[in-house]
C-alpha cells in the first residue's frame, strides 16, 4: 500500500514536471522555477516540451502500474525515474537527485519491501 502511494506521488511529481516544461517554460513561473532568462526560455521551449512529454509517459506508466497492481510495471517505471534523476543530477543540477531520483528510490524501496 505504501509503495503504491509513493509511486503515485512520484507520478504526480512528473505530471507537475510535465506542466512546467510543456506549458509554463516561457511563462514567469516556469522561468523562475528553472532560473531562465526569457530569451533562453524561448529558444529552448521545444526541447523543454519534449522533456515534459517524457515526464508524462513516466507518470502514465506509474499510474497504470498502480491501477493494474503490476509490481513489475511500477518498478520498471521507478527505475526509469531513478536513472533520469541520477543523470539530471549529474549533468544539470544536483538538486535533481533530491527532487526526482530520491523520491523514485524511496518508492522503489517501499515496493520491493512490500510496504
């Protein structure tokens, strides 16, 4: 139960990332969150939207896994989240370890422990 709830929380985070990257990237709130100047935000909006779409796929996969009760499906998508978070933390900003990878790792641990 706890593992499923944490997986849904991770899914909700990725829906939030989707909205930020696909719809708010060039808006004041999105620029503030990502500390972007307006010119860079405009130039990189298509790339950000692509990232947002991938975050949506992660959220959809986690939700599907929880709804169907597929532990394997949940773990697959959590591992994807962890890898993406680790890569982002190493290549973009270390805070991504805490915002993306750590929640994914906590959810995966709970699922593996049967919590």
